[in-house]
């Protein structure tokens, strides 16, 4: 078994145990989708994970991802297709590339970018793009995402766009080891998510994306239906010049081909 397959096996077991630990919630048995975050990692790592049964992959940088996604689609023709999620900030000038490359965009934080994605998706003749509204639940100035008070308005706008399919909410919580602070933010997200699902009854709201390598079990116990795990699967990431994961917008950094080399 490859190291990546072994890591996935361990994480899936931990997800199952965490699901069993959330009995008290209304979504006690809702399944959890594991998104393997493959940003900065070579296509070979994606294939190793796919060979172990992993289907959902997350990427942060549109150009790097578009190259990987195209290569993966070509070489995996005929097999179970992979599902690609954009989990990094999106600029308008990359909306078209994102609309044609990704199956999901988890980082909708303003109406304008949603409109761009919807228009491109429709013009390309593709099925509606699955999207999540990103919420800045910690309120940190450095974080992307809408303010808690603006979630419902943006969600309603997104839901009305023909090229998009609103599936729920996403958040990157504060980077802290304080479990109480993490728990409080996950609980706030769960409340927002439950409220959204009960107010937008004609939308297919089924996804609350929160939790990463350091806190995915806590996130699941507090109601996450999707977790985004990178370093625990693929190992730690080397810092890529120009890539700062905490930035609000994606810096321009060339074609992304160097990452694949
Ligand atoms: C990088 C990233 C992850 C994965 O982080 P790990 O700590 O490596 O699991 C999850 N979500 C987002 C939005 C990211 O940018």
C-alpha cells in the first residue's frame, strides 16, 4: 500500500469515528465527504490517492489547478471521474477558467464573482456549478468570506443564478489550538447552515464544508458534512513563492506549470 493510501485509510477511519461521535445533532448520520487538498502537489500524488478510492480533490490556485485537472481528465478517461473543488480565493479575471475547470467553487464571497461564474458556466453550456458561500466566521481581517450578517442575502442571490447550484456554506476557522474557540466557530457555522437549509427550502442545501488536517474531527462532531484535508494525506507543503494561503486574493504567479514539473 502506498503511503498516501495508508494515510487515507487512517483519515477515513478517523472520520467514521467522529461521525459516530456526533449522535446529538440532527444530522447524526449524514455522510461526510473527504476533500483531499492537493495544492502544490504533483499529479502523481493525485493519482496515488485516486487509486486508493479518493474521488474529491481541492485546489487553491486556479491556473495550477486547471493544468492538473485537464491532465487528470485526459489520462483518466473512462474511469470514475474525479471531482474538483476550488477552495482558494477567486479573482474575476480567472472566473472563466474556474468555471470550465472545476465541479465545485467553495469560495463565493461576493455577488459579482458569483455572477461571473454563472454567466461563464451557462455560456460554456455546462451543467450548473456547485457552489458554497464562504463565511468569515472568526471575523479576522485577513480572512476572506462574507460577514455573518450577510450570509442570507448572498445565499439568496446565488440561489437565483441559473449557472450555479447553491449547496451550502464553507468556512476557514481561526488557526488556533484552543479547542473551545474552534468549537464555538464550528457551532456558529452549523447554526447558520441549519437556518439556511430551513429558509431556502427549494435549494439543494446539503453541504457544510469546515475542518482541515488539525481540526477535522472536531468539525465533524460539530456538524461538518465536508472536510478539507491536505497535509495529513500528502505530507507538508513546501512554501511556494508568491503563494500565501492566508491572503484574501490569489496572487498572479505564472502558468502553474512549474508546480507540475
Ligand atoms: C490548504 C487548505 C486546506 C488543507 O489544509 P491542511 O492543513 O493541509 O489540511 C483546507 N482548506 C483550505 C481552504 C486550504 O487553503
